[in-house]
C-alpha cells in the first residue's frame, strides 16, 4: 500500500490552513444505518470531535471551529434535544481538563440565552479555565445561526449610530466584523462538511466569503485523522485568488 504524501514539506508551512471550520453532519444517518437510535449517533459523533481536535492540534492548525448545534436544531424532537444537551454537559464537565492539559483554548459562539443556566455556567467556567492556552483555538458553535449573527451585529451597530457613537457612513467591513461572535478569530481558510451533503446550512455566512469548501462523503461519526488530511491536501492543491486574476 502506498504511503500518502506528507501534508507539508520543508518551507511550506504557509500552505497549511490557519483556520479550519467543520459542519459535522451525518450522526443520524450513521445511527439509522446500524438500526440504532439517533442519540447513539450523537454519542459516537462526540468521539469524532475528540479525534478532530487531536488531529488539528498535531497538524499545527491554529483555529478549529465546529458546528455543534444550530439555531434551527431547537426544532428537533424534545428527547433528541435533551440528549444533545446532556452530551454537551458531559463534554464540558469531563473533557475540559484534558483540553487544558494539552493547551487547547475553548470558545463558544451562539445565542447562549437559549441554553440552560447550568450549561451557560459550565461554558463560562471552561472558557475562563482555558483562556491562556495557545496550542489550538477551539470554537464550538452552539445555538448558532449565521443570519441571526449578522442581524445581531447590524442591530448593535444601529444602536451605536443612534446613540451618536459612530458615523453610519464610516461603517466598513472591518467594523462590522468586530460585532460578530467571531470578532477575535480569523476567518476560516477551509470549510469542511461531512456526510456528502453540499450545503452551508447557515454556518459562518459572513466569515466564509473566501474560504475553500470541501465536501467529504463520510458520516461525521466515522470522521478521523485521514479525512482531515484529505481535506487539507485538497485545500493545498487549490489556488486562492481572493477575487484577483491569475498573475
């Protein structure tokens, strides 16, 4: 069996994406294919999260953002939502010390007000615990939607303009971006979606304007290091022009 080419050769560090974002899709289909309840797929998907975080850190990716729970996911059956929230509690209680030990910083973006108070407290404690870590910046999007995020930023800018603190004509893209949940995070270079679906699903709509999109035909619970390698190799084969012509 042939050995795959290394992701990077000497002097090619700039070809590694700084920020990788992943739409983790396929937990339900993974479970259905095995005659299991959807909750089993979500539990197996949590193992894939651990693998992705470990792989990103080992590869030297600076930022990893995972789409964990969308604003639309609140419309799922109550028992499924409850199970997802239980998994979130388990992760925050049992994984943070390991993330902290290996130097991972955790951030959570989204509308926290819709989450249970104890989950909000766990998030705040986890963010504070890992705030000084630099090995990997892990962002998890919970109760998140790209359109609501943009509306929220527009509302905040409108309020500042109404109060006379900013000139509406002076608002530019950089100022708008500072009012997004991701204000302290660089935009993604690479967006991965698993499960073979080719949609963005309201994820980081502003931030992925120039991201490379890679769609993988693997269900999220089966996602591993080899799949991240595959997506990064595809990223490295592409020429990023940012709207410019080929020179």
